[in-house]
C-alpha cells in the first residue's frame, strides 16, 4: 500500500512538471512528435501517446515504464547520440547504483538469456522493436526505450570453454535524458520484458 502511494505521488509530480513545458519544444528535444495535444514516441516496439495536459499514456504500459517515459520527456536535453557506448556504472554519480545494475544485468543475461538459441533471442528482441546489428558479440540488439535513449544488448553465447556472458550498454549521451535511477529502471524493464516473452 505504501509503495503504491509513493509511486502515485511520483507519477503526479512527473505529470505536474511536464505540463510546465512548451509541448512543441519538449517534443523537439525528446525526438517525439506533437500534434493536436498528443505527444507521440516509440518505446520498446510500441507507439506511445501522451495526452496533454493530463499526461494520460496510451496504450497502458507497466507503471514504471510510464513514469520513466514521463521523466524522459521532461528531462530530454536534445543531445544527439554519440555512437559511443558505456556501462551504467559510467553514468555521472552512478558508480554504486549503475555498477550494481551492470552486475545484475550480466547475471540475468548469463543465466536466463545465455541458454537461448540465437534465433529465439533474436525473436524476443525484435518483438520489443530491436534492431539486430553487427558487432563483436554473438548477438547485438539495439532497443529504443525512448527515441533518443537506446539500450544496447551484447551477448556471447556459451561454448565448450566459456559460459554465456553479456552486457547492457548505453549511449554516452544517456545522462542528458534520464537520471541514473531512471536508467536502471529502464534497464530492468527491458530485462524483465526479454525474460518474460
């Protein structure tokens, strides 16, 4: 009960802060579209709309994904993607929280996704709107959590000598769009989606 009340307060605060922004400028900074009182953006393979001024989100998403997307829209600084990747631990002030998440993500990728076939992991990734890209990994997928917030998955499958291993990575522009807490939440949402499809 207390956790849900706290979440509802955070959601109300995010909605209130978002209404202080000019919608067209906000959309331009976030890589979203704005028309007729609606913001449109892509998130994990879905087209999401945010109606202004009440910030109602359609379709219904997991509650934390909704909150992080509202934070993304509010915080978006308009920075261009650099194409350079970093672990969550390299977030400003993220050594403890981001480093902990990096280790957690590596465990999930090794234990829950590393045993899948390349075809199955590709299917799950594409179901979440991912682009499969060439890299030094056995499988590399680029997910758009938000238009200017890609999350990269790199996975090396197990072989006779080594267990599976993997990492989630962010573009170095990521701190211009989300706090470390929101970044970790976004990464957790992606891992939950990949392991539950």
